């Protein structure tokens, strides 16, 4: 599910970076201003027949929403959604929540791995059942009174 040895805390920081900087990063702004994005955007709106893909409203002011920024610059059609301004606002909030949940999960996995590595060694998830080790880790946290 997540790659081992890929720099655990660095990984977490990258996720957090997306969450806090998100669409205001220089890379994002440069891309959104590019001819490539404007063309893709126009194609998506045409494909959606000038209607919001969430509520179906025909609107002259449609936005093309990124469901995910994972493939920014090389989006798949399924990464994008044509939305009216109302649905767009709603979708932005949902994406923020999804990113936060995913970052929290990532952080949890990193903590679990650190703990299990200390206890069982580097290849713990090769020799032990991950869900059992996770339960053990939770119990250990409970005993410590760590309510994370
Ligand atoms: Zn809509």
C-alpha cells in the first residue's frame, strides 16, 4: 500500500505540503495559466456539453475541477470534473477533507512501521500479520495514554 524506505518523515511532509500549499503552489499556477491546460479545460467542458457534471445545470461559468492533483499536468479524464460554481465550492471542500484523511492515514502507517520495526525488525510486515501488529500497536498506545 505504501512504499517502504521512501523517507518516512519526508513523505509525511510532502503530503502536508499539498494540504497547506495545495493549489497555490507556483507549479500549479504556472500550469493553470498554460495553453495546455486551457485546451484541456475547453475540451472537458465541450465533452460535458456545457453542463455541470454534478448537478446537470447548464452554466456559462463552468470550472474544471481536479478531483486529485496526483497527475497534475498529465491528468486522466477521470481526474477532472466539469462543475458549476456551486458544486465546485462543494467539491473543493470535499477534496480538502479527502487529502486530510489520506495524510492522517499515511502518518499513522509511518508511526506503525516505526514502532513495529523497533519491535520486530525491518521486515516485520513480511513475517507478521499487519492487522495483528496494528492492534498490538493500538493497545500499546492505549497503555501509554497516547490518544492519537
Ligand atoms: Zn453544479
